[in-house]
C-alpha cells in the first residue's frame, strides 16, 4: 500500500504550564502566524501541595486557546496537525468513563508523598532504582503519589481505572486514546525501565493494583485524529492528526534545537528547568536521567522548585511591577550589596532533593530595600543553575552549548545567570515556550519536517556572554550559597515540620 501524502497546512501547538497556558499557530517552515496566552491559578490546599483542576484549567484553557488561534487561521489554509505538552509528571486519576476523580497532583513541587517515597526507596533500593529507572526516587516521581492516593484517599483510589498527565489528558479529550509518551513515562519512577523502554509491570501492579496503564508511544507519533465531539468543543476540524506530545520542558527543548549531545536548555519560568542531551544513559543520585524527545536520545535533567515563583512573590509582596523591580535591581552592583538568598521557597528538587528545604535571605540590614531582594532572588536562581551544572559535570555530561528560553530570557535575569556561571547563553529567534516545540513535533508527526529542520525554524539570534569583571564577586558569594544550606538544614526541617503540622490542623 502506498503511504498517504503529508497533509499540508498549519500546525497548532498548545502547552499547559504551572501558571498559564500558551498556544501558537505556525507554518510548516516555522513562521509564527499567531500566539495566545491564558493565565490560570494553581490550587495549594496545604503546605507542599499543588494541584490543577483538569477540566477548569487544562481542558478549558486548551479549548479557549484553540478557538482564539483558529480565528487567526488564514482563509483557505487547513490545519495539518496538533501538538500538546504540559507540566509533568502529574497524576490525574480518572474513573471507568475517564472522568476526573479529584484535581491533578502536580510534579515535583508537590511534596505530599514523603512517607510513601521513603517506603518505596526501602522496598526497591535507592541504587537499584537509579540503575533501572535512570533517576533517584524524589517528589518528582509518580510512584509515591499513586501510593499516597491509595493510602490517604482510598475511595478515590478504588474508583481509579486510568490516570493521565496534562499532555496525555488533552490527547485523550481530542482523540479518545489512552497513551503516554516514553519521555513522560521515564519520569514515572520507579515504574519505568529506561533501558528496556517499558513499564515495570510487577511494580505497577504492586503500587497501583487494578489500574490500567497507558500505551507507550513517542512524542512525535500521530496517535489519533480529532473526533467530532472534540471538534464541537474546540473548533479544530475533525480528522486533524494529533501527536502524543510530552512534558513541557522537553517539548521546548525540541523547539529550540537542543537535540545533540552537549546541548543544554535553560528554561526560565515559574520554576527553572535544565535539559542536557547526552549520548548514552547517564545516572546520578542528584539528577534525573530520562528518555529524550526523539528516538535514540537521552537526557540528564535538573529542576529547581522555584525561580520565577520567587520573583512573582516579591512583586505581589511589594506591589511593584516587574519592570520597576528589574530597574531597581539593575542599578545595584553584583552581589546585591551583600545579600545571598536560598530560593528553596517550595523545598528544592535537584541537586539536593529536599522537599523540606526552605527559603532564606542572609545578610539583611536596614539599608536593604526591595531592589536588593529582587536582585538577590535573580542571583539565587543563577547560583542554583551553577550548582546543577556542576552536578551534571560530575555525572559525565558536557554542557557545551547553553540555550536560554522562556519568559525570563533576554532580561537582566539572563545576564546574571551568565555572569554567575561564567557561561554564554544562546538565545533563539523564538523563546516563547513549549507551544512552539509542540507545533514542531506536530510538523514532524505530519511528515512536514524532520528533527534537523529546527535549525531553520528557530536559529540563534543573540548570544549573552558573561561579564568577567563580576566573576570574583560571584565566586565568593557562590561559596556562601553552597555553605548556607548545610548550615541551616536542620533548622529549616524544624520549621517545615511546624508548617506541615499547622497545615494539617487547618485541613481538619
């Protein structure tokens, strides 16, 4: 049988983020036709708990963005494909009719399953988990969250028949399929075998008995087409191909050309994420080893629990705009006149993996103002990036080309990160988020592009280079940063325990 010719037309990409959803409409050569964004809220029902309502956030945002972007579709031009991505790994339990049973439990910023995490480490062995799954068991993983659901919400668990992440839920609503891409699955520690690229069936049955597991596919695979029912809800023509998609950071990496060993993406957002491409599976007790977005690729990844979230907190606390805070911070010298911040306001993921770490501002005096705090927050993120890059080097990864993306790119923040790390950062033409990568994955799935075409879709247009004059100051303060966490860890854990106890009383 002769293969069908690729379906010509535009590509729709939509990404569900922590605090907003973004979408783009793109031509097959990468030209941006339209973009749109919707803000949404993240529920925090208790300390260390972060949730999204799948219908009111994920699906509602997707429908609204799809209709807004399709209104910009040039007359007479069809839609060739749809790509989706989202925060992850997440856990959305659904019943036998695929109806959500509770809000989705979000990724590593949600730290509720600490006891279950410890139990699974004891059951399977920390070293054995890393060897088979590619990553240590942390708050990022799905396995402990499933166990938490089974223990703490038994009625919900008994009704659970399937579970979704943000991207896979949208794919299901569009096509009816129950699938999950290999990259997302590789973050489901301790349930996925990275080398064998398959679910570890015996662990799945032990941790979540009675739950059906999704079919594993690749992010750019066309897994179905838009149904008539989905067309009525979204306006996307029935029959439009839909690719599987993946976790937002990996979709964004695909969209900025981070694809070869030595490439590393810095994703500036509510949280900071680093995705480094490696030529073979690498493991580290301080990082995540995962499958890549394309066949035969592997990644070593890192993630900070907060980055933009801290600057947003300061904006709300002070009542000043980002523009005003940035201007005030930019007038200050490197080091914020003697302030060092630990950005662990929601615990921390890599490289310390401590959900009970807490934020700290050290060196405060009465002469420090909001601009100092804002600069210290930007520098804290930069110290965290430097710490993670050091962990990657220790694991054997060589980050030779850094690509900066996200809302924080092309700002003072980017310059500070280069100054602190001593590394140049490449800024591609489009730094608009994972939605652009979703459109590229849709183009690959539709046969309108191959992975190497991203160099033409999204070339580098600017390089941010470090200011050598700031190196000595930042080297000194980075050493202070590294010392602060071990020096204050026990006190932070005492305070975290108090916060958990207070939160539990408020939930009663």
